[in-house]
C-alpha cells in the first residue's frame, strides 16, 4: 500500500477491482464503510462475480477475468477524451512532457524490438531523448508528438467503450458509468483509492494490471494524497515483510539486487547503479545504493567484508537467469536438477499451479524438509489418499523430514502489514510438544554446516564460516538481536570532517535513520528501509500510542512504518507545485516557506524547495512515470493480452497468444488449452472465502464447520445448459487435471458477451485438500496452468479454461 | 450478561457469610451453594494478557491472547482465549470469522509436535530426535553443496551459486525470523530462494 488501512476513511471513491476486500480483508474493509458513512464516499466494484464487496457497492460492473488492462486503458482513454485530467499534477509530477526516442513504437500488440525466438524485447528504444546537457528532453507544452502524453493518448485510443465491451464483456453503459464516477476524481478536491489484491497479480500480465491503475491514479492526481493511492491488500500477515527483506531469488533486503553473471565485479555491478538524475536538482535517492549495499554486506559478514575484498561482493551468488523463482524451481525439480528442498511454512503442493506436475517433481527430490506449525499436503505428498492424492509410497524415494515450529502465538517479533507498519508482538503460550522457533531451526542447521566446513573444508566455505553470528545464544538468536541488526548500527566511530574532535557516529550505537548509512564500512544494516525501527530510543515497532491528531488516520506514534515512519508514500505530491495542499481539508504536509511539515513524515528532503525538487524522489526524473522506459519486460505502456488460456482471440492483436514475453517451459506449453477451445469452453477463475484462509483454516475446527466442503460456483444459465443442479456433484477438468466438487448455482455469476460470443465464468474456491478438519476435497491448483507474470512470475491462477459436467461425485465419497 | 454478573457477585458475597444471614437461618444454605457452584467462573480471571497480531491477512488486526500461566515468569502458558484488541487503530477490536476462531488454530489437532522422518519408500512418518533431524539436514546439504556448487561459469567469472538445493520461505513468520533465514540461505549461495509473496 502507498497509504494505510486507516487512511481509506479519507477517500471519496473506492474502486475495488482485482480484489474482494469485504470477504478477504473484512476488518480492513471497515474503513470503506467509514468513508461511505462519514464522507459520503462511493464504492465501485468491477469483478466477474457479484461478490460481497459488490453487494454493498454503489455501482457494480461485470468484467471477464484477464481483461483488466483493456478496461483500465479504456478509462484512461475516456479521461483524456473528456479532459478529465488533473492537469497541474500531470504536468508537474509525471513524465507526460518527456520526449521519447524516435525508434519506439507499438503495432499489432507488440512494441519495438520484439524477438519471437527469445520471447523478449530489445528495449533500447524504450527511453527518453537525452539532451546535450545530459538531461532528458521535455516539452512542457505537450505539443511534441513524441512526448509521453501524446504517445499515451495514441496508445489508449483503441480502447473505446465499444472495444472495452468487445474484450471485457462489460456492457457499454456500465463501463461509461464507471468512467464518469472515476473521472470526477480528477478534481483537486476529490480523491479515489484503488484496493486490489491477487485478482490483479495472478495473471501473466499482473504487473501491468497494477501499472494500468497506477497510471490512471496519476492522471487523476491521486498518488501521495490522503484517501488516494495504490493499495495492494497483501494476503498473509507478513508477506510484505518477507518481500521487503528480499527472500526471493534475485533480491537483497530493501529492494537491492543480487548480481547477475554480467556483473563480474563490484565496480561493474555499481556502474549501472549510479542513478544520475535525469533532470536538474532531483534527489534520485537510489544514488545512495552503495551505502545500502555496503551496510548490508557488513551486516552479513562483519569484519570479513572489507574495502580490499570489495565488501565480499563475490560471496553473493550471481544469477545466470533472471530468477530461480518457485516455478523454475519446480521445473528443475521435475527435470531432476534439484536434490534438496525446504518448505518453511509454505504448502506448495496446494499453492503452486498444476498439482500433478508438483507431485511428480517432489518425488524426484532426495530430501524434502518441512518446517511448519501444521500438517501440510506437501509433507505428505507421498501418501495415498485415493482420488484426492493418488500415490504409491513404495515407489517414491524422497525422504521427508517434518519439523514442528512455533506459531504466531508462541513467537516474538514484528510483522509488516499492508500499510508498511512494522508491528511488534509477544508470545502468549508455550509451544506444543517439541516445537521450536524457525530461528532456532535455521541456527541449528547453520551451526552444524559451519562446523562441517570448519572440520572438513569443502566447496567455498568462506561466506559460511565468516557469516556474522554474534548472538548471545548462537543456537537461538533472539528477536530483539535480529531486529537491531536489521535496523543497523555503527561499527566504528565516525568523526565530523569539519571538526575531528567531534563524533558524528559512535561505535556500537543503533542508527536512527537510513540517511546515516555509509559506504565506507563504518555502518551495518540488514535492511536499509527498516532503519529507524530499533534505535537508541528503543523498539519503535512496539510503540502503542494510538493518538491521531485531527483524526487524519496517520497514527504516527503507533508502531513504525517504513520508510522513516512515513505513512503515505510520495506525500509531497499532496501539494501543488508551490507546496500548498491540493485540498486544504485534507492537508497532509505543506511547505511553510522554509521547510516541509505536517501530519506525516515528509517524503522529501525537509528543506527541498517546492519548485526545484520533484516528489518522486526515488526516480531519477523526480516525477512519476506514465511511460516506464525499459523497466518492465512487456512494455512501457500496458497493452491488452489475453490469458494463456482464453475463450476468445485477442481482438486488438489476433496473432498473439498470452503475454508475448512471459516465460513458458516447453512441457507446459503443450498443457495449455487452445484459444477458444471447444474442449475447454468455460472461463474459470479461483478465489478465497471469508471463512477460510488458504490451506490453513481447514485445520481449524470452527472454520471447517463454517465451510466444510469444496464447491464450484456457476451461473443458473450454465447449470441449465449442463443439467447441473444446485448442491449436486460436478466434475471440472482442465488440460492438467480433474476435480469433483458440489455445484453452487448462483445469480452472482452471469454469462458475459464478448465480441458476440457468450462466455460462461466458473468460480473455484481454493481451500480444500486431503489434510485437516474439513472434508477431503480438491485444491484449485489441480486445474491451473504453470505460467507466471512476465515480470515477476506470479502464476496465472485467475484466468484459465475448463470443462464441466454433472457427476455422481468421486468414487470414494 | 450484566444481570448474570451482578447475581454472581451477589451470590459470592451471600455465600461467604451465609450461616449468619437470614437466608441461612431459613435453611436455604445448600441451595445457594449449589447455585453458586453451577455458575461458570470468570473465564478471564487470573489469565495473563499478551498483545499479538492476527496470523492471517495483512490487515494485521491487533489481538489479545489470554493465557493460563505467564511465560514472562518462566511458567508454562496455555492460551485459553483470544480476542480483538480494541486499542488497535486498524481493527478497533473487531475480528473476522477467521480471526475470531484463532484459538482453534493455536490448538489445532493438526499442530506438529515432534520431528518426524519419512524414509524412502515408506508409507509412514517415524519420530526422530532434533539432533538426528538437524544432523541429517546438515550432512545432506554439505554433500549436495560440495558436489554441485558452481564456483565459476564457463567464461571464468566467479558466480558462487548453488542451484541444486532450494528454499521456500514463509509468509507469516516474523521479520526477525526472515532475516535470520535470509542470512543462512544466502551465505550458502542458494539461488532457488523464494517466498509465498510469489503466489
């Protein structure tokens, strides 16, 4: 989230698209209710199903899953055509005026530079014209036909209301009504918020779905303001924190990058990370990259990371592929290229697409290690559960170690919520049996391995034997010790260059902010964006002062929000170019003639003059991007692509199947249904229920009682056509697998008409498996395709093809 | 509820000095005692309160754990009740159908108790000690890493990566656990490193 849950009360219009907050985030949704009740805010829901969010909306519009980009580009087109643009914001705070290189173009669904064999682009033309002064060329009049604004205008012009109707199936009048309501928020005193979740991420173009809305929000002037923003409703309690801390193939904590093979040494690595400003005076905050990186290396390897060894740069692994994400890992496993696999609180046999492939892959491991508070299907993938998990244990040679861990109620530490608040919690109960904390298990594994390397030597032991592990009890580092390390501390005294008798930083002290981090080895910090969370003043994450001056919803003294305790990102943009709030009734910060101050921590240098320094301080431009240069693999503007399994041909680019640059493994390609396949005629999607949380709560008696049994949801029209009765059994199958479930025949899903064709949508809740207190059932990933988003490889769970028929149920039931 | 509480309070007072009261003199003592015994005692009396956060979604509702026993005094503690934290700015005491049932996930029958090993070709888990489990993991990792670690690529560039062992990290563990995990996994050169945010 750019904003916070409690800020949603400040909005005038909530758009829930790509999510279903009323059911999946009920206690956060209360802030929508607050805005409706106290501000007269409206709620729009755009979704294939008439969800419970829709049931309390002011306006609902149906959409075919996987067509969000066409819808969003259509709304942008409407705003441009009808002059519903927050012009002062767009001109001052976006790259609308930047002139783009002549080579760049878009035609027939492809941008310049496409290589079909590589399924990739040469993105060199997707960039600004750089002038002789070294800065990007801009045309503030927006007259230059090559400026971003005019390219955008042309790019979205195809997405007319008629085209949106053909692609999305949204009736034209409903689409236009949504456009009108959204467009009102181009006013300086009206704000819209976007609330989205996996309904946008779980697509082969998920990142571009989100970009589409972010662009719309910029055009309306809604980023950085109270009641505005791009608000990702994160799923699990610390999924934000795990991402911030970079537990991913290609990340270093704080959104730094693991090197690639092309970056053979530290100098080469840093050479592309200079982040020289693209316009005069801009902060381009990533210019401090080296300080964050060196401080991270010092947190990892302490004294062993030195200037002489390039701060142990070579001890980090270098990637030969963009990432060894979960899909690639299972592909490798299936091909016999993975021997050991750890699952820490993660149940991939249910959570990753194409269950049959996953089970085959797990069976090729030598050792699978499970760390979990609960039984999982993954831990028992080798166990025969009939139709629910057919397996022959005697034929599966994988050894499985299942290790019991503590759960949240028995563990201490911080979690990052959707709004980036790091909230500390304390243990209230003793763990069951011999369960241990995850930290104790990781320490146990590490200390043993370190001993083995010390005794036996072996492959490159340096990064292991030198890992900084100075904890009071090395066998179980305490949460506070780890938190202090993440925050960062001073390694050795730093003297004031102007007065060598004066200490600027004192060895051993906790750092108060990331502004103090240094690239000379005198500071250490595990995760620079968390700096400030545990300072000399104590554990800021444990703060519990819930005061909120003037009821702004900021709660600055409650816990700690990264970065720098800032509650709304880009909040400089809540003011006009002179530093005055766009909407005085929703003041956040303002320029008082000498400095920025207000209800939130300013997202800009406190004394940066408003006319000089742009609000988007992380970008070298100082402004936000309507055109993303070469930063996304599938285009600087979002373009409509169908899901890999689609009931219709791509209307705007008929030759293109799926996202043209999404990675597809060879064996998976043959497991995709043909476009508009008569064998798999129905458009399926997956989702969660209010009463269940993924695959956990089926282990909970209460939740298992509330929703005991798996079902699929289909329209009355489709049920009639297929002679399916409400409550009766159905069999649903895709090109990858088959499941049985009860039919829920509902008015909540209605057939859509896309380009003259009737499209039936089938909804598949995800929660069932062969373990737990609920009845045995099938998880949705029996059906889903093994392909991810082109930029970040999130699997396409939300749009795929199935067939279905009435059935007498599974033979074992 | 209020009525029940006031009656309970009344009965407790009444029961204490029953023999000397008019009621006692009238021969109602045994009835009153039986009634007092039938009333459930305060569920939350003598429990320890601990602030925590719901383990499910990222709304991150504040909760209060009520336990018999106090971990801070070195005692064993059993959580007997969970409720929403009304001081919390986001949820203000409310919980959804999942959060309201948290007690049952803490005490789920599916909670793992002991390290277990499933041997190759076996149809069951067998209990092992922590030392056996951790030794086995460390040995397997060492052997696999030594056999498959890639120090340099074909162009002679130092790459120091280990691709044959992978690690999937959680989504509900603390930042501190995540950082501890990060250090261990990265120090070994593991690249097949991912977490639940991917899906």
